[in-house]
C-alpha cells in the first residue's frame, strides 16, 4: 500500500512489519544492546515505570516509516535490562483525539495499584495548524487491551497547539502534571495542571529557563524526580539554531516546588548529556532505591539516513543510574549491564580486535593527558582524542557522512579527563567521563568495525554480548472510554 504520514495501522499490517523487522535484524547497523522499535522509526522513551516486578519501557514507534510518521507506542518489558520481551504495539492512533499520532507521555502506579498512562494525542487541521489532547490510558497486558480516556484539550487561546508530553507527580498529597508548551508568542514554557479530585485544571505556566534565558521557541519532554532529597526538573529546550550550535540540548536544574506549584530554582540550567545525539530522556517511575534514566539516542533536529536503513531508524540509550555528586547530577550505566561482559581482549600488534561490533573500553589515571582512541574497520574510523586540553570527536572518516545531521568534528573543550568508560554498539556509543561527571551520546556509521587502537597507557578492552529478545508482533486493541 501507499503510506501517508498519518495512515492508520491495523492488524492486517503485521505481516509487513515482520518483513521490516527481519530486514532490520540483518542490517549491520542494527544495535545489539540498545533498544529500538520492532520496525520503523524509534524516538522518545515513554511511560517508564516499574510495575509488578518488571520494568516497562514504552517508546515512540513509527512502524511503517523510518521517519516520524503515525507515532504509536511500542512496549518492552524486562526484569534485568538484558533479557527483554517485546510485547507489541500498545497505544496506536485510534480515535478523534489521537488520530494524527500518539505522542509522548509518562506512566505511574496509582493508589489503587494500577499503572496509569498519560499521553498527548496529536490532531492536525492542516500542514501548519494543530491542536492536542491530553489523555489517560490503562493497559491490560493479559488481554492486550488499552482503554483510553480524554482528559482535556489544549487551550488554543494560550498555546499554538504545540502542547505535549505530560508527566504526573505527587506533591504533598496533590497531583500535578507538567507539559511542554509553546505560547502564541512562540515562547517555550513549562505548563502546570493540578488534579482537583475529578478533573485536571490549569494552574500556571513556568519559565523553566528563568534567569538563564535560552530563547527557546518550544519546551518539550519535561520530567520531574527526587534524588537524595533534592528535587529536579529537566526538559528539552528547542532553539532556532543549527544542530552543531546546540539547538536541541536537554537541560536540568535543581528546584523546590511547593504545594501550590511555585517553583524556586536552586541552580542554573545544566546539560544532561554533552552530545548532539541525545534527546527526550525520562526516568523510571516507582523505583524507590535508585533513579534510572533512558533517553533517545537521537535528536529531533537530526535525521541521518544511510541508504542501508530502509526499514528502521534510531534507538534508545542504555539505562543510566543518576547520582548527586558535588551538587551536580552524575550518570553511569546501570550495574546490570556488566552482565553483558564476556571476556577481556588482549592487544595484538598494538590493536584490540573485537567481534560483532560490541565492545567496552575502560581507562583510568589519564590525568587529562593527551590521548587518542581510534574505533576502526579495515578502511574507516572515528577518533576520540584529548589534545591540548580539548576533548574532540572526529567522525570525518565514516562510511556515511552527513554534516548537517552528524557534524564531523565536535570539540567539547576542556573536560579535564581523568578516566573514561565507553560502551560501543553497532552504530552508536556512549562515553562516560570522570565516573559519570560528563556523558556523551554519539551515533556513527562504520560497517564491520572491529578494532580499537589507542595510545593510552592504562586501557582495558572487554568483549560485550548482545541483549536477548522475545518478539511478539502483535497490536493491542485500543478502546476509547465514553464520558
């Protein structure tokens, strides 16, 4: 069939999705320990929640397109972040309130022990004008049914229709909801609603960049969490600038929010990840012992499409645990990912040779000295180097280059690199510097990369394994609850 951007999907398309999936599984660039959709495009992680002994990882999934078409939610469940079950397509466009896309949202476990999902339904009037609806959903994993309920429509007297990505949290026995929004003056704001016991009511708009103006035209994908008794919000602040100038960074700040949703900012805005290939992070709800974050290892400003990627694109980051250190947020891969380690690789002719495109690099005692790490195939490579107190990534010599979407040279300035840990997959890597002080997410495209070359004196290279998956190519039934 001829697909349009807002073509609706149904069970008759599952066979086609299976064909797309099989092609994806045979592609070299298909990552092995980074989650992506069963088929089609992947973007924001959604509805992250720990529920009845399992971690639920929903994600934006566009199953018939490598672009952002017909956004739905796919779902993975896992108990250990190594073995995953793909449960199928769960939330799909199915009614007058989400017919042009099930946009991002969150999940929480309510006082009745139910997992409730909050999400944005997108409705386009034409190529420019739109509205959005905020909906709530309950999911029945056994019966494969999603029941949706309309909560409220975007107020088009205040906002352009760009109003989305609800996150709900409790504060002093009150429920609040944050949405990202764009005012009629094209200003990005953080919107706050409050639940009065029966309905959701507008509370206020907050300038999340107050005192640190970013001139953002849109705020999206907000999140809220508490860590070590400190309260944080983060959001994606979109700016009118090229990607290489940092148009779409994710930033956080420590806050205090009182029972009337008054925000007191305790720090300036800070980047969560220094890379250009990072967006829309979310933390898991209902994990009391630690804060675990997943992000989209991509960017809504960046859409690189090597010719091999015909049936899938993009993926999520690995799960990262957040810490507070020196009044900053630090992040490192969660402990469970050490179970991917197979064996340490010894150097042969000044190179470390690994298999299947999966490897981990660890190095201590760098003391900000000059060094170089080259990740290579027989003919192509990327270079990570610290030179003259500047940390630089060079993607010039890849099999696929795209200056607009994948800037070749990225100079991070002086990060005072003392140690690094790098997890490398088929077409992406994640760098953690100084025990998580800095994180850098990076996409790259080198076919059959299998070699590490470095002048570091202390370096350990470890062969990694892939995640294990059970695939269920099914589509949940979506029902709209009548008022």
